């Protein structure tokens, strides 16, 4: 079975902390994505990656960075967490040849206090 | 840039009644269109997709959607709602230009009333 695993289901951090959200997929997908999901706003793309060590900005990259050192792992980094980054974060992956068929993790609910 | 509009954040439907979720798209090129579903405490999963073949697309769990170019729409329907259909539904569009980026709508939370 296809699997996208996000390291934490719930996370509570303090303002100003550096936060790492980890995502691992076991399907040998080339593409990986980070979205945030907020009530009434749907999903917004933060960053994505088509290959190891490659990254592209999405629609709302400010305040975030990413790292993809290995094909199966895509990390989202909040350099200095702020309260407006409290959200549900969803990781997804897909094959390059069928890029719009995304497989999602179950999400990390991040609260920044 | 392409986008989709879903109206009405919450949709209530009686068990056994028709489920209709509306999606209108905006795209400068012929679009690829998708419906994703998110069950409670889970990530999204693909329900169905339109990629310029048949305009009526059938998906999982009895859902289907029809692409209507003249109306720039891709509405999702299911003839008879089941309690297990309670979930959030997202419409999405891609320009299939090779960058695999999807633009999602704001979602419809479907509540099924027994």
C-alpha cells in the first residue's frame, strides 16, 4: 500500500522556535509537496520539489524553507515560528509521469503559542 | 493562472438524497480537473479526474463528475448519499504544463443527515 508518513500528528511550539516537519514516502515518487490547510481557505502550496536537492516556491513560501537530501524525504522548516503559522500541514507526493495524482499524508496539526 | 471556485463551505444532505457539489474553473488552456476527498483525520485522496477524454468521469464510491466547457464547470454528483460520504471535498485544476501543480478550491464540508 502506498504510504506518505508525516512524523507528528500534533505539534505544539513556542513563538520564535525553529520547527522541522518531516515527511517520508515509500513509493519512489519524484515529486513531493508541502501544503497548509486552513478552514475556509482550502489548501495552499508552500513549496514543492521535483527531484533530490531541487525545490520550487509555491504560492505562500514566506517564512518557510525546505530540504530534500534524499528522494524519499522532504522536510519543511519554519525558521522562526509565528502564531500565524498555526495550521494543518499536509505533505504529498506523486510520480513525475502522473503528477496530478497526489498521495497525501494524514497531516500535522501545528500550534504555535 | 488557473483557479477553481467552490461555493458554500458546508453542504447538508439527507441520507439517500442526491449529492451535488459545484465547481467552476478558470484556465487559459484546456484544463485537467480533479476532485479529492478528505475523510476525518486523514489526508486527501483522489476521487476522480478529467484529462480531456470522456466528459463524464466516474470515480470511486459511486461519485461522478461532468466536464462542461461551455459552463466552465466540473460538478460532482452522487445519486444517493450514504453516511460514509461525510467528508470534505476539494475541486482542483491543473494546466498540465509539466509542473504538476494543482490549484485547490476552498472545499465543501458535506454533512449527511440520517
